[in-house]
């Protein structure tokens, strides 16, 4: 297995490719945090004292989030490296009422080659084989996506459990997960019942998510909190902790359908919950901001957040994803400027 050597947190040239040294048993951990090896999340029993003890200093969170765009900048080759990393952590997504098999196939083609071939040649990065992490679709298109992505290494993600509201009967939501896994989905994005959070029904929320996790079987489960609906950052933090205790592989901000979706203050609260959970349990949980992320500049802010709060292990698709498709066109435009000194028109970088 190989890796890009110049990326956030590293120093060698962006344009080289190296072979990793043989992996020793001590290096098989999913992640490392402050020198501690972390395993994939297996969940823990619900700890109500932990959940109820969560407190958030909202003004401090907002001040820290505001500083992300000003205290760290990356330029030239470094910026190009970070933008390539953003692409590799992207879930290309189509969740529209007018989706068709043909649209999904075009999206999968873009997922295989997210950067135009001529631009790849200008950047001299052919050997990096840049591609996105996953394609996210409704259940009905899982098989179409699976066939279109065969042998690519790109994962198929399905939104389930009554997306986006999550208000259909529990047996129906669980059955939808099982059918998506049977159809070939590698990842399942599930929606929680927000009312459990509003009512402080943490046992009900824990049981719901644990049931979803069991239904996912071998598929990774990304738990969508719907943070724009949760009203307070404390609700976001508590829901994050319960989701991780119940076995979430990722916690995700939003469906993309709420009036307010991924914001940096919410991201800061969720990443710090991930860090605290890792310190307490030894388990690593991934993070996925989704909705409202449309520019290359925003991708740099989110990558900075992950590096600062969780470290280099969370700068890879195993533990970090962008739920954003519109952002890819802007990243391509920025890479075009890096290669030629000129910006290209948006219409030259269609998604599907």
C-alpha cells in the first residue's frame, strides 16, 4: 500500500510516492492520539453520569471557531496538497428527488476521476491516483453505484432509517439498513430520532443507535445527529457521546436538508467529544461534516480543525469525510490556478 507523502502535517514533496515500511503488530491500530494507539469503536455501556455531566462554554467555542480561518494559512504547494487530501476524504453525494440511475453512474465516474485528466498532467500527480472516498446515494441506487464503482476501491454509502427526518417506524428503518447492506452498501448513514435528545431520553437514543449498529453488520455506520435541529451545543455534545457509546463508527453533523448544517462551532464540539471518548475508552471514532460546505477555503478550515484537535490520524478517509459535492468544483478551480496561474469557469468542472 502506498501513500501521498506531502499532505497536512508532513514535509516531503507533494509529487512523490513512497512505499510504506512493513507493518508491525504495534502499528495496526486504527489511529494514534497523543502517542496512544486506538482501536476501532466497539461501543461501551451507556454511562448516564458521563452524558449528564457534559458542559459547553458556548462563547469560548465560538471564539475558537472564529480563529480557525485566521491563525493558520497554507499556500502554493502546501495548499495544493491539502486540497488533494480534501478530495480523498470526500463523499460525493446525490440525494435529490429527481435522481436517476444515469445521474448516479455519472457521479461514480466523477468519483473515479475527480480531477480532469489535463489538470492531473499539469500538476504531475498521475502516480497519486487521486479519487474520492465514497459515493453516497439513496437505497434504491445502491446496486447501480456498486456496479459503477466495482474494483475502484471507492466505497458505496447509503442513507437509511427514514432519511432525512428519521420518523418512520423503527422496524422499517432497521429493515432499510439490512436491505442496503444486502444490496452492497459498505457504509450506512443513519438518522437519529431528534426527539430523544430534546427529551433527554438517552437510554432510548442509545438503544436505537445500538439497534442500527447491529443491523449494519459488516458495514460502517455513520450516525447523523441533525445538529441544526438540536438547538444547543450541549445537546450536540451529549448526542455525540451517546452515539459513540452505542457503537458509531462516525458521527456526522447533518443530513444537508436542515436550515443550518455543518458549522465550525458544532465541528469543534463534536471533535472534542471524539477526543474525550478516545481518551476514556481507547476507541477512535470518525467525523463527517455535511451540508453547506461549498468552497476550497472551507475544506482547509475543516482540515485545520481536524489536525489541531485530533491530530494526523484524522486526516485520512478512515476517520474523516466531507459530505460535500459542490465543493469539488471549487477545489478543481483552485488547483487549476495553482497549475496555470488562471482560474477556470465553473462550468468546466461539472459534478455529474
